[in-house]
C-alpha cells in the first residue's frame, strides 16, 4: 500500500462522525482528565522512586508490535515494538504528516483498520520528535482487552507508567513530579457506527522544565496513551501545545469541525 503523506492543514481526511466527535469531546471536558489541577488520588511513590530500579519485568507486560509489510511502516512498527508499544496486526499505515509540537518539528504517523484516514474511529497515532523520540502515542483499539474491571488501581498505574518511562527514557523520568492519578476514558466509533469505550487510568506529571507529561494505563496495565512536552496557557486557560493524538482537534485544524472549547488547544494553520 502506498503511504499517503500529508502536511498540516490538509483537508483530505474523511470524518463521518463529526457529531460523535463533538459529544466525545464534551464528555472528556466534563471529567477530571482534562483538568490541570490536583486530582483526588492518594499520593504514592513519585517517578524518581522508580528510576533507580527499573527492570524489564517491572510494571506492565511488554506488548508486541505487529510487523508492517508496507515499506517504511515496517521500520516504524519495529521501533514501536522496541518501546513496548503496539500496532494491531492487519492495520494499515493510513497517513504520515509533519507538524509542530510546542515549537519542535514532529512527524505524525497514523495506523488504522482501514487505509483511508477516518477521524473518530479506531487508530494508533505516533508523534516523533526530530531526534526520533516518541513525544506522543495513543492506541484506541476497540478489539483490545478493554474491560474496565481489569483496570489497575492507582499504585499499579503508577508502577506501569513509571516503569515504561524508565525503560524508554530514564533521564526524562527523573525530571518528573507526579500531579495526580485519575480515571480517563476515550470513545471511538467503528465503521458500523457503534461506539466503543477505551477505559484507562491517567498518571499526570510535570517535568522540571515546566511542561506536562502523562501516561494513560489501560486494562491489564498496557500503555494506551503517552504525551510529553505539553505546555499550558494560563491566560487563555487552554492547552498551548498542539494535539496530534486527538481527532476533534485534527478535524478543526483541517476545517472539518469546530474549534474545540477550552481547555483544549486552539487548532490553527500554524500547527
């Protein structure tokens, strides 16, 4: 399959579920997962408590990325596998684009069950910085194990999040301070119009450089989402950093949806 490369601002994606995207965003905005304030979880060991004793057996089980036979996509999938992240078997590399993440040039790769980009549906999206490090990742797969009864508790979520961070970038982990731990759910809509909830537990941290990072841990303690180097605009009461993992924001960027309300970032052509 030929990989379609698009730059920021392109309006070629298909978004048949704009209304669902808007409702999903409203649900997210109504929960604590978007808050940039302290949560209700009891304090536990901080990130640095995990930095000195990280082993491959700690925390979450390693997931295995499927081999992608579509040219460069195979290389990218292999690099995800090295990070303990996953692209489901049989999914396609649906698009690659470039953009900005808090002033840094990034490459955004999107994988889907379908070859054509379909906003609001299941996807794995990966944002990589200029040095190749992962600055954003999300895996919204309704066919994965998503039973909320198998979500980790707060301490298990911390262990999974910090152990994964320690294996991928121990130096970065050492600069983090925990903010809070709380429930975080996402919703996707499949091609038949069925909604699927992807449950998770969000471990929110702040780096010593003043920017935020978080890991969302799903059922069986797998990493569902990771974002780092996120800036908050206090005056605007909005996120300032672009939101390449979030389809509602992308729809607004491409002109196929309305601007998301605060605290989401504004989508503009400069992204």
